[in-house]
C-alpha cells in the first residue's frame, strides 16, 4: 500500500518528492480523505514521488488506497496521552503497537464517532505541537522524516494537524503548505475556552507556513478573515475527481428511460448540517405537484450512531406522509455502488445548511451525467458557474427547492442538456489529472 514510487528512468535528483499528511475520519468516507487520495494518485501518475501519510486513523477511500501502511498521531494513542500522564512516557514499542493501522481500524469499526464538542482540550494540545501533551509524537514524526529521503515539500490536508509544523521545519528546512478544506467548521463547533485558544494557536502557526491551498475563492475569503491571513497567501486549485470509471460506466450504460419515475437523490453523510430534512420537506411538497405524484427519493451516505435519531425522524416523516414505498435508504456505498446509484437518478440535491467549502458530491454527480440542485452559498455558486450542470436555490427554503426540482423533472430535455454540459466540463476541466497539474504548478513556486 502507498504510492511513493518514482519513474525508474529518472534520476533521484530529478524526481520531486512530497510528503503529504492527511487526517483519517474514524472509519467513515470523508470528502477531504477522498480528495487527498485522488490527488496523491494523480500526482504519482505525473511522476511525483508522493508519500501520503495518514494521521489519527487510516483513511477510508472508495479508490485504491495510496497511503503508507502506518499512522502517525494515532487517535487512540494521542487520546490516552491527553488523558493519562503515564502514556506520555511509554516506550516506543508500545506506541507503535497502539498506532497499528489494524488496531485503529478495529476500534473505529466499533461505530465510534468524534465530536468537536468533546475534543477541545485534545485539539488545543495537538496545535501546541512540541509544547503539547503529544510532544513525543511530534518528535517521532520528525525522526522518521529525517530518516527518509528528504522531501522537497510538506503538504498538510488541514490546519488542525499542523501543530508539528515548526518542529518539522526546523528538522527538515523545507517549505510547508496547508490545504484548507473546512477547518472552520470543526473550529466553530469547539466549546469555549478551547475555540478561542485553538484559533490563537493557529494564528501563531501561520508564520511557519509558506502558503495555503483552497478550492474556491469563497473559501479563501472566509479563511483569510477567519485566521487573519493575507489574501495573497492563498492559492486556488479547482477541485477535481477521477473520471475514468465514470467514463467507462457511461460507455456501457443505456440512457434512463423517459418512462421511469422521476427520481431525486441525496449522496452525503447523513447529518443535519447536510440538509436531509430540507430535502425531505421539499420532496413531500414535490409529490403534491401535478405530474410528480410518482416521484421517488433515493438516499445514500454514511450514518453514524450520533445521527441515528435524526435519520429515523426523517424516514418516519416520509412514511407518515404516505411516501414510505417511494423512498429508499441504500446505506453506505462503495465506488461501484456510488456510480450505479448516481446513474439511477434524474437529479441530485444535497441542500446543506452550512456553507460547503468543497462540494465533492457535485462533481461526482456531474461526472455521472446527473444535474444537481444545491443552495446558493459556499462553494456551490463557483462550481455551477464552472460547470453549468445544475441550478442554485435559496438556502433552507424547501418550497423553492421543490419548485426547482419540479421544473427540471418536468423538462427531460433541459435535464439532459444540464447533465451533458456538467459532464463535459468535469471530464475535461475538473478531472484528477487537471487538478494534479495545477497543484504541481503551485507547489513548484515554493520549491524553486
């Protein structure tokens, strides 16, 4: 496991080497993990020597896993070091046992969830780096990187794992960039005094970081103000997805029949902030409109134990309204199932109540030839401005969402036009290879 190979025809000096630190999400599919893995694989295909290094937990991805077979800052280990004095002085052999990927996967498979509201003290300590309770983990990471071929650059997938940056820069003397992908959402959910402390510590790390990567102008503006970072230190790299298997599926799948019941889909983590309740309201109103009586709703995505009550409430509302036989929750789905799921839809809608910084599911839907209806906030206006593959609606207004769904579902020709326009732009301009090339262009500026 791990894509840290290089082209044997190139000399070692000519191969760009990047150590890319990503954060696992405790056993669930996570947009940031999916992005980091896709980017690492695409950079490797360009001849870059990438080591994708997981932190906290192994990542979970629906593509070939590109990470190395070890975890730094293992979630169990850093938690015990935070809570119990003794674990800060365990010998290395016991640390390595606690950080075994297999053990961490087993623990996270027990349906455990992490909540920012419960992790304030740990988040602050991790941001303190070598001054925090996980000091020996910082030193262990530094020693490991010093024992490897020296990288040309370090890339962190979020600012919350970057407390070790000052120590790594001292040990390696290489540039460091951080990709910001929703860091403010976690920070805003910390309780005080930890939220304020974490924000202060992050602002102290900014001078040690050479640049920040974002996927939208919207999020560059948000984080510039949030962290007090000059706007010219941000570099926008449009989001991309690996379209290869979407293209193969399109070549072998017939068009949906016009006689098929109009079908709306939801593909995201089942959580209140993702707006499933807004879609349920809109769907029930949609079915009251002429010609939409047979509309169906298909729902897919990871459901953690903390959201079981929320999900059951939404499903119960659908059943109580007489829609029990026209909605389906298919659960968590893998890559093949995701493509099949998307191909079964006429439209996708994930009406988030928060301002989405990425919107990976938008590109996945468009890659499958499915237009989207999403809120007019966050990164969505930029995504649809780039692709033209859908419609924007006012946030948290189920009536307006139902109206737009009815308009598109009642006009199959318009749906096909939006689908084709969106698919063409994603396949040609927002694919993984284009994202990797643009990322490489930016990273080269720091290295040279």
